[in-house]
């Protein structure tokens, strides 16, 4: 079920790169920007934090910069471009692929073993935590568009919707039940306006 982040962007429970791509969305067919400011990016990161492999503390989210915002928007636009190319069955623009790969390489990360209080793994980074989170999102986008999950990527068929989702069921056509309801209501309204058919 969709809900809105503190920045206003919808969250659908999709893989994190698709969630980032969906920060460019529409309301009643009008384009909306879910990452209008660094504060909106911080709110979005706070909401998706449980799904990130990189640790983001509250203090890290207070330090989101305009540079982070620019990087997140660029990465978001790359993800949307790759999703559109995937949906259209065409080769993605090489410059778009190069930009994604660049974002994925920006912040080195590695896994470290922690033994207390019991064995576990933590992801460490040589860069700022927000930059590391964006680089991780880019890596996840690489895995999504290079792997089998790309075959289940869909564009929502809801009227005026511009969101993407990963289809887990062959019957799924919409990003959310709300879009499905709007699509059914639009079909019903079109039939009613058309009037009874005379044979």
C-alpha cells in the first residue's frame, strides 16, 4: 500500500532503486518533485532507511547537502531512464549507463565482521554516510537492471500515473490499489458517458 514520505514522494514497498525513481511522480496527471530540497531527501532517506544496507544515523540525515540532493536527483533520473528503456524494449543510452556506473563507484564500501554481542556483519564506508547510501542505491540499480528482476519491471497503467513497480503477480497492472481503483472508475465512467449500445 502506498504512503507518502516526509518529502511527499510515494513509497510502494518496491526495491529501493525503484522507490528512488518514483520520487518523480504525478498527482492527477501533473508532474511532482518528491525531492524538492535537501530536507525532502533526508525525509525520504529516513523512510527507506530500514531497506538500505548502509547505516544512516539521524545525525547523518541532518547533514544532507545540496550536493547530495543533486546526486540523488541525477541518480533518480538515470533509474527512470533505464526503466523506460527496459519497458520499451530498447537499448539504454550509453551515457545513462555510464552515469549509473559512476554513481555506483563513488563511495567505497566493505563488509566487516562484528563479534559483540554476537557475530554479525556491518557495512562500512570510506565516504560520508549519505553519499555511501546513494552509491549503494546505484549498485542496487545496476543489479536490478542487469538481473532477472528487470523482466518483472512495469510502468503503472493507472490514469496519469508515472510510477514503476516490480510485478510479483502476473495479474498486477498498477503500482497501488488506489491506481487500480482510479483505472476501474475511469473505465466505468467512460462506459456510462458512452451510453447504452443499440444493436
